[in-house]
């Protein structure tokens, strides 16, 4: 449970850093767009975009959003790395538990074999005792011989 909370904290920290970097980049983009000299001064940000050539708008958007996409790509890779590390640990723990279960199953088989052997011996002893009792009972009976 401790590792799970630690992993979640690291993931949230990574996401917050990515969000902050995104905001910084978008703020820098807005500031740089506001500083373009091709548009007249005093216009709003949207008006400055409207006065740009279509290819300039595409280049500007690519320049603004490519770093943002890269930041989130790196963030996704780092998050997946930590998730895969957690998954590897879970698989390792599962393997250890499975090995312990196999050992217990083997011990259980040995125990059951020993119990079966004891039951067979007890059954054999009981049958022998029953036969001995019956023989003693027959010994006590008088034997009568009759000739016919």
C-alpha cells in the first residue's frame, strides 16, 4: 500500500509539472503572438491571429502546440514507465505467492498420503481384530460331531 501511494504521488506531481509547463508555453505563445509586427498595435490576441496569413497561422500553431504535445508525450511515457514498474512488482509478488502455494500443495499431498497410509493400517488392524474375535468366538463353541 505504501508503494501505491508513493506511485500515485509521483504520477500527480508529473501531471502537475506537465500542466505548469503547458501553461508556461501557452502564455509564452500568447505573449509572442502579441508581439508580432505584421499586425497593427492595439489589437486583441484573436484579431492578431486574424491578420496573419493562413500559412503563418499554421506555422504559429505548430510552433505553439508541438512543444505542448512533446511535453505530454514525455509525461505519458514516464507515467507508463512507473505503471509498468508497478506491474512488474505485482507479477513478482504473484509469482512468489504461487510458488508458496505450490509448496503448500506439495506438503498437503504428503500429509494426505501419510493420513491415507495411517487409515489403511488402522483399517487393516480393525479387520484383523474382528477376525481374531470371530475366531475366539468359534473356539468357545462346542464342536459336535455327528456321524451320519
